[in-house]
C-alpha cells in the first residue's frame, strides 16, 4: 500500500467546518496509530473529500462511497462519542 505522509495527513485533518474539526483531529491524534494499515488508508482517502460530503456521511445523511470509509467513520464516531 501507499506510504502515508503524516505531515500532509495532519494538515488535511484541519477542516473548514467546526463540527468536523471536533471529530477528525482528536480521532487522528488519539487513535490513528492504533488503526490497521487498511483503516489508515481509508482514513486518508476520506480526507480527500470536501467538507460538505464528509459532513453528510458523518451525520448519516448520505452513505460514504466505500465500505472502508463507512467503517472508519463509524469507528471515529464510536471513539468520539465516548
């Protein structure tokens, strides 16, 4: 799999929507290292999408484009909600 550039990934975690910032950055800082390589790749792929789409997936308004991204979003929601 492709190598993940951690600097670029951390920068991509900074979103334009406060709601996303409060979920994505804490998840990245606290849980990213414990994810599997496939989950890390799905997380990185998720961050390539624009905020409005990502927000709709996180809020369960629309399904994410892949099951891998859906799984990461559900994991992220479960870690943040606790």
